C-alpha cells in the first residue's frame, strides 16, 4: 500500500510538472500573439499612411500633367495662329 501511494504521488508530481511546463509555453505563446497583433496593427497603420501619401502624390502629379497639357494646347494654338498670320 505504501508503494502505491509513493507511485501515485510520483505520477502526480510528474503530471503537475508537465502541466506547469505546458501552461508556461501557452502563456509565452499568448504573449507572442499579443505582440504580433500589435506589430500587425502598426504595419497596417504604416501601410495606410504610405498609401495615402502615394495617392496624394499621384493626384498632385496628375494636376501638374493636366496643367502642362493645357499650356501645351495654348502654345500650339498660339503657334497655329501665328503661322496662319504669317502665311497670309
């Protein structure tokens, strides 16, 4: 009977130790997931900022291109008018 109690206590201690180790690793895993969630949130925020900056730059570039196209059209019209006046 004494041998069974000792064996039972030994297996109980081993089981408790193993469960403690598993609990420790689960806690570490949970901490890592929380950290990863924070990092992903920061990456999403930075991606949104970069996307907004690129969109604003793209819009500004389009405005400049449109302005230059208008100027070229005016210059071409003036050139056509000038060449018409010279040919007469």
